[in-house]
């Protein structure tokens, strides 16, 4: 899935949610080893969501062969 398509899917899920606090944290995972990287995925998804006037989602990208950041959700 392209970064832009992933952002559009995130936006669609957000738009159909009935709770204003839904989808506050999204981890972009399964990033291609050869055609993408975490920094690009974050930038493109973030820019796409911003263009769609969605700014209340915290995006994170996972990296290959290392743990991702822990997020405490309260």
C-alpha cells in the first residue's frame, strides 16, 4: 500500500468514527525494505492527513529489526 493510500484509509476510518477521541495513535508498519523508509512514510502520511485537515492523530513508524516506541495511552 502506498503511503498516500495508507493516509487516506486512516482518514476514512477517522471520519466514520463516532468518538472524537478515536484513532489518536497510528503506527505505520510493514514498511517495504526496498521502496520506502520510516521517515518517508511519516512525512507523506502526515502531509496527506494535513491536506485533509486531520491533525489530531499521532503517527509513528516502526523500523525493521528494532522495537518501536512505547506509547502510554491513558
